[in-house]
C-alpha cells in the first residue's frame, strides 16, 4: 500500500500525519493507486514502521486524521497515546489549512472524547493543558506557590530546579544554578535523580520578564508544550515573570540567541505563547506545528490473520 503523508514538527519534535481522506481518495478513480484496505487495527503496526529512523520515515509519533476530524495518535512503539499536545498542534495546522474549522474552533474527536482548540489567527491555536502538579508529592501547584525549588546534589554542590508534572514530567533549571554543568550533564543528573520516571530535562534562560529561551530535546508526544508550561510555572513561582510569556526553543546553530532563533524560525514553529490563568489554575499554550516535507511510503503491514 502506498501511504501519502506529511512530516510535521513543533520546535523540532517530529510527527508524521496521515490524511485518511486522501488515502480513501487514492482508492477510487482511473488513477487509483491503493486497492488494499487500511483499517484502524493497522494503525499501530503502521506507526512502528513509519517512525523507524532506519526503515521508515523517522518520527516521534504518527497522527491518523479522518475527514471528520477523528484523530488517533500512536507512539513509535505502535501504542495509542493521549494526551499528545505537540501532535495536536501539528494536526491543528493541517486541519486549518484543509478547511476543517467551524466558528473559530477546531474540534477533534479523540480516544478520550472531544478536544477543542481556539483559532486565534492564521496558524495560531490555543490549547488548554490543565493544572500543574508537583512531581515529587503530587500536590496541586497554585498561585501561592512562592518558590518552587528542589535541589539535586552534584559533586558536593546543590543545583536548584523545579520538578513539575504538566501532562508529562519536566525538571527545569535556570543557568545560574547549574555552575559549569552543560545540558548533557544536567540531563544525565536528572535521570539519575529520577531513575524510574521518564523526565524531560529543560534549561530555561530568562531573557526578559516576558521572554524565556528553552534548551531541551523534545521526544515525547507532549514534550514541547509541557516544557513551555513548566518553564512558565517555574518562572512565576521564582518571581522571574508574569503569568504570560513567550517561550522560544533553542535550535541548532543559534547558540541560544533570540535574534538567531527568530531568523531561523520562518514558520513560527519554534515559539509558543504560554499563559497561566491562576484563578482557574489552567495552563494554556498558543502556537502551531509546521510542515517539513510531503511524501509517499510503500507500507507493507501484516494482518492478524497472517500472523
């Protein structure tokens, strides 16, 4: 089966989007290229193949989107995932570009029920992330958080960081607390401190009261959105920012310089606006995924009857 797809990304977190409507269209007409069936039971195996960086396209997840905005997102292991906020912002971009918007909102039907995004402008989508929680004790983090700082000891020195759960587990540190420790060293230290958890390590550079640059390596389905929200919560609780900021993600070759990041970010996919409504204790991000390339993949799946 020839599977048409779009490679998409948000701040470097890559996903493959399969438009099921285009796949169905390829089965009809005089130039029909697909005659095999492709059912929801095939999605997991297809995701494993497509995500492979050796034998597939290479990605951190696959989005299967139907014409009625029914959406299913799968991990590289072929398992359905939810929430998957980075993937949702990529799907929102595609849904907007293909006219699947109603009354200023994009409505997706997920495995957990309806999910809505507000369309604020061309390629600007607002997504609610819920409330922040302490990673260590599970306590709800609210507006009276004061300083949200934990310490990790490294070579006799204490490193200050926050440990927050917002969709996914994020540990954030500001450079002044790291000394000479670089991102690789900080990442290793975080994984040593939390050996039984899948942690997203983040180094946050506070540029102004409303701008933060993040250094991270997003690989999980909600990593970019979770990192932005965690950085905001950490900055607010540390007295470094107000409740709404612009989060920029450091990209290769920019050395963390804002002007260089903006110059490279031609489609605004390396930036998210993040807002914390402390009265409702709800976090929001605003942004959009972007396109990397479009292609076709010869997919050979094995049906359950053949196994």
